[in-house]
C-alpha cells in the first residue's frame, strides 16, 4: 500500500478537492520503487517534484524506503522500516515550489532538509504547518501550526501531563499546537486559544490507526485553506482521522466529506465540546 506521511496527507487533500504539490526524498530505483511509482500514479498524485535518484548519485540500484506494519486486534499499529538509512542526499530545498500565501506542510523525517524547508517557506511568505518537530530548538515561529502525537512527546493516556507539555510548548514558540493521544483525543491550543483536551469522535469500527495523524493534518489544512474557524477545523480533522481508522492502510480509503460531516452531526455532544 502507498504510505509515507506526505503522500498520506496529499492523498486525502486531493480526494477532498484540494490541489496539493507533493515533494520529498528520492524514491529510488529498486523493485519496490516500481510499486511506489505505480501507487502514486494510481492515486493521481502529482509526481513532477519527485525524483528517482538524487542529483550526483552514482548509477545503480538504490533501495526504496519501505515499512512493515503490524496491526493488533484493537487497531493499534507498530512499524518497522528498511532502506531509510540509504536514501542518499537530501532534496534541493532551495528549489522547492514555494508560493507566497499558500500553505506549506512538512514532517521531520528528513531532519536537516525538513528544517531548512520550514525556514525557506516562512521567508517566502507561506503559512507553515509542521509535524513531529520536537527538538529542543526548532525553526517554529508564531502563527505556525504544530502537530505531533504521544508516540513522540507527552505521555500516552495522561491528559494532565499532556496539557502541561503543550502549554510549555506554546509558551516557548507561540504557535498553535496539537498533541494527539490516539483514542484518548488530543490536546490543542495557542496563545489565543486556551490549551485544553478535546474528546475524540467515536470510531464506528476500529481496524487500523495507521495514518490517522496524517488524515488529521489533512483535515486541518483543508479547513485552514478555506478560512474556517479553529473549532470547525478541529472538528473536521478529528472526524476524518477517526473514520480513517475503519480501514487498513493509510491511503486505502479517504473518508468522503459527507461522511465526515455526518459523523460530526451524529455526535452533537462531542462536537459542542470543540467550541471555546
């Protein structure tokens, strides 16, 4: 199945009528890369900004990064990756398609290039949404959006400590921060929005949590790009991430907007708790 945080988020945005521009590390030239190219094209994702090999790379096969994903009966997942340590040089950050006023989102998997891209996007006047940036010092500025999960920071199942962690992060960077905690909901806030816990929408059928965070990010970007209020963005994102968990894989099924809105409408008590 197609995976990767950027591809997962772009797949959802494309299905909801947005026009994402996808870029990332070199895909490689191994047998797995043929499968990956086919999967990207099957989703109609733009591939013009993806390359088979980094510039200057010697000829010959280069392994494509792949993950084995193991799913427990309750839908939780563990991933084991191979090929990531041999991806070759990073992408040419200076030549990424920055567009003033548009949204730019990036995860921290490509450590140095990811952070350089955040700086470049910000300097170009883009609105920035980062995922899993949790070093002691990060290129995060006020008005940026930040998202991560208790897989990386905070404490799984401990709302009080997660609220404290997010408050400290917001105080340090002045961003809008979202820390998801799987089936326990998420903590979110900013200097203008009190940091607090938001309840999850009930998952109709918990099958696989792989990609739920990427679906949440896509939901936020879908709403933010349309000028929605923060509560509306959070509701849409949380509902989308919840519905994603009813299917195996991160991109096998993108919940239609009508289904996302129906889940919100069917749970007015939960939806009401998203207002300030």
